[in-house]
């Protein structure tokens, strides 16, 4: 239950603009998914609207915004609803009308208006469960949430170090990302935040000891493999994660948004950098730099307080606005030196030199809170572990957002780098596939698929099939000028999730086809996306239809399909499925019934489908 009308989202305040005393329409509640079209492209969004008895908040899932189960202010009156969210300092207002299973309207952001089209659907099943837990570290109690993948085998784990702000939809988004891929994830509130006790202004050692307690707790859970537990720290957490790893050995460490240079050096960079990003005059930025340098000299040496105090009074006498907005201020020398000892003087070098675990460090090259180049250079010079990956993400901010319209979006390059490295070091594996022109290059399984040049690459989507398997669909299509797909080709790479004990069966008695290094089971027949969605709402067909809609494409229901399926590893835990769809009329069938009843036609269609791709093993 929401206890406050304010939450933190990506470091900014989210205000719930409406109260519970509003009218709810009977037809508005439920799960809605679809897109809003923007100059940056279509953004997939999903809304969970509560029943009338619940509080006046909806939950937003927006992957490109990095948000999962994020609360939004909600007003519903009859068939009309309004939602509000303050995101990255921008007021986002959605107005829409419910008509049956359709919800259509507009989104207002910074004076711009974008269309919104959602439909009522079944909420996808999560492949994990969550559990609220309490972590003990001496007399401090930390409120945490444990994300546990469903299954019977012990799984890898990942601790998110608590940051300077309360947990938010952004935290849940990343936890969901990893939990959906087979990792147990533990998040917790910083001391003194939310349900956690203790002093939030405790020093680095205390906060690192909290992170170590979280590691011990996660490793103690019977559902978790203690030898495959890692730790992730963002911003201040980038210093805390390697420090905690000295107390509890870990399988890997992730440091994003800093961690290489001492905090005082980072702050010395941040104040002028933020002012420069806000386009303040160079002379004011120079004043701020001199202020910060002098402040830290007094803090470190304990000498020169009177002169520094005179400098502050002179700046206040000039009524400079940057002092209150950007720079830290202290009323006494004692306060300044306490902050130095607590917050600024930490030296990350000893913990980094002693680190024996693989490390991933990511920095946004537009970070105005931590200098990207200086941090990566320091990490490179201090680390002795050979397994280290240090990367700068182009155009990304401190929180790894990149410019977008109407609001900054989460960097896809950041998410890909973070996910692939983590899964590989947790022993889960990674996609290991890419598309080069009309070729799919795969290392798992090791092969190359060349697709006919008359089919255009559309993109790729990933999803979990209940709590059993993870699937990646690589999509090619041929469509007319209205966006109606005439031919559709998909390669689906599928693998059981690590915690699932099963394997793929090989049905007997079916047609077989040798394609490249594998023997495929071959079937063909009439197909209807609408019928497939009705039979299994929220599954592969519906996800594919929604993916195509987001690309401005749609499929008719009168289709022929050829399907080729093969197991690609000895343990039969990996599968490759190739699909080719074609409009019934162009395929040469008079009707779906005729296609089903004509075995020779089905066989001929499957043979023709093979001409649109070729497989070569490595």
C-alpha cells in the first residue's frame, strides 16, 4: 500500500497529483498494453488500473523509460481517465477514453501531444515471486525485497547496493530484468529510508557493512547458489560494492556511475559540470570551482576556515544563485570536517587493489556527477584482476539515460552491456546473437542463417515463456504500403531457464528436414494470429503482434505457416524454431479449410518456405 504521495523516480520527485476521492468507471480497471508514438519512435507501455476500492494510483511499465510498476496519479470518471507523472522534471499527463477493450487518447509533455493506443489484455505471468524481508546488521534493520525465480534448482544471485535515494520503479525495473532471466535479486532501503532503521548519514564503512550483510543473507537462502552471487552498485554504490566484496567474497562486481576516484574529486567535478550543462556563464563556473577547491582544502587540512568563511560571505553579498542550487554549504568548521570524514575523504584505492572478483564498470559519457574518463583511468590503473570490463556508454547520463522525445530514454547499449556481462558471469549465458544485413550470426547455437533479401529485418524481441524458458525472436517481414504484412519470417532461439529441470521432447513420426547442421521437425498449415491469441492470451503470438504493431506493421488472419523445429544441444535444453508465414491468397490456397485438407499443398508450401533462408554451421 502506498503510504506517501511522493516517490523518487531516477533521482527526481514524482508527485501523485490526485487523491482517492474520485469516481472510478467500472470498465477502466485491469491491465492495458500498447504504444505511444513519439518522434523518438514508438514507446511500449503498459498500465495496471486498480479496482474501484483501491487507491487512486495506477502502475506503469515502460521499459524504454526504465520503469516497472511505477505509481502514477490517477483519476477515472466514467469512461474517461487521466494519469499524471513527474518524470525527470517534466509533467507527463495522459488523457484517454475507454471503449470496450480499447483505451485511446493522448499524452501531453512540455506542450507536445502524442497519441496513445492501449488495449485490454492479460497481464504476463511473472517467472519469479517476490518476498519482503528484513536484513539484520547488528542493531540496524534493513527493509528488503527478494526476487526469486520459480523452479527447484539453486540460482545465481545479485545484491543491489542501496543508494542515496529510496527504491523506485527504476530499481524494480532492473530487478525484474535480472529476475526474469534467472537471477535471484535482493534490493533494500538505505539506513534511515523507508522501513530501514539507523542513521542514513553513517559513513562508508557502515553502508558497506550493510551491503555485506545483504550478501550474507542472499547466500544463506537455500534457493540461491552461494558461489554465483554478485553485487551491483550505482553512483555512491560504485564505491560501496568493491568495499563490501572485501568482507564477503563474491562471484562478480558491477560498478556503474563512478567508483574509481575519491568522492571529493568527483564532487569537485560535479558542481562545475552541472552548472556548465545548465549553461551558466563561465565566470560563475570559475567562481564555483574556486569555492569547491578552497572548501576541500579546509576540510582536508583543518586550516583556513576564516578565509573560506569570508569567501562565502562575499559570494552571498553578491547574491549569487549557484551557491544554494549547486554547492554544498556548512555553517561551521566542525560540520565541514565531519562531512569530509563521513562523505568525501573515502579512498577507493585499497579496496580496488585487493579486489579478486571480475568487475564491470560502466560510465555515461554525459555524466555530470562523476567524471567518466577519470574514473575509468583510475579503475584501470588500480585494479589487479584481469577479468575487468571498463566501458563508456555514448550519450548517456549518470543514470544511463540518453536524449529522446519527449523524455530521456534508458540507453539500450547500457542495458545490453549490463545484461550480457552479468548473465555470462553469473553462469546464465547471454544472447550471443546479432544481425548483420540479412545474416543472423549466432554463437549459441554456433551457426549463420542467411535470410532472403526480399524480406526486411524488423527487429528482435525477447520474452519468457511462463517460468520455463527464455525466447528471442528475430523478425523479418515483407509488407505493403499500408503496413499489412504479406510475408513474415522469424527465427526463435529458445532455452530453458537455468532453474528449470526440463528438456525438449522430440516427437516421433513427423516429417523431417535436414537444414545445415541440424535435423528439423517440419509442419505446415493454415494459421490465425487472432485464434492463437485467443487460445493463449499474453503468449508468443500476442507479444509478436504487439511488437509488429509498435513497428507500424499488422498481420491478417488468413495465413499459411511453415514451422521448422530442432534441438540444438546434447542436453536438449536449447531449441531453434524457424517460422515462415504468407498470406493464403499469395500462397495459392483458396481458403484455410482447403489448405488444411490438401497435404500435397502443405508439403509444397513447406518446401517453398525453405527457399527463403539458408543455414550454415560453424
